[in-house]
């Protein structure tokens, strides 16, 4: 079914492309949200990524999965926008995350105001630290640590070798740790 929709989309059938992306809309949005940090930008970047994907569907080579190709476009659209802005914003708004995310991993302690305050403070500290990373560093951290992709999937999405993914993630985590240590020492 998917391969038929891809073929029709390559031939310019908009309805087939719309059917094709229904399956991936949520994932595209989630990647954009985690890269951009807010709902409005995520919607804009998701829309831009899907338009770009439709325009470029003729260039899709079946060497990778359609989803991987689409996620790569989404990451690149977000990175391009962040470069334009020179302002990196990322939010861990637990209330806006989809099912299967951090929200489920945090025990319901909504009645404890001290824990709520500490979580908000930690969230802001992490956001600030992540915003200091480069787009490439942020991309690997978001894909691995927030979205849970494998090294191989990240390599395919970012179009880099797995070894580069591992080293970039290692450097990014180390940089993030250093940034967080400085921030925590200043508090």
C-alpha cells in the first residue's frame, strides 16, 4: 500500500501524498516540537517539511524507508530555521508531549508543590543548557535521548555514519554536562 502511494505521489498525485503522510504527521510534529521548542513553530516547521517532502518526492530513492527520508527533511527544515533565527529554543513541556513520553515516566505527584517547583526549575535549567548546543548537537540529543531512536536510525535520518552519531552524541552529552555543571554552580 505504502509503495503504491509513494509511486502515485511521485507522479504528482496530491491525494496519494496526503494519504501517505497521515501515518507520519504525528512523528513529524514531535520531531519539530522537540527541535523548535514550541507548538506554533512545530506546526510551521511540520507544514514546511511536508511541503518540501511533496516537492522533493521525485528525488526519493527507495534505499531508505520513506519515514527516515521524511524525518531527515524535518530535522533539516528545523535546523535551517534555527540557523536563520540564531536563537535556539527547546521546551520539555510535559503537558504537550504525546503518549509514551516523559509524562508517563513521571509519577503523579501533582499534589506536592515542592516537587512541582523542582521539576519546573530543572526543566528550565535543561532547556537553557540544550539551547546552548549547536543545531547538530541538539539534533542527536533530541533524536537519541528524547525520541529514543537507535544509532543506526539517527545515522540514516541525519545522513551521517553510525560512528559519527556515537561520537557526536558523546561530545554533545559531555558539552551538555559541562553546561549544566556551570549553570548549577551559578545557582
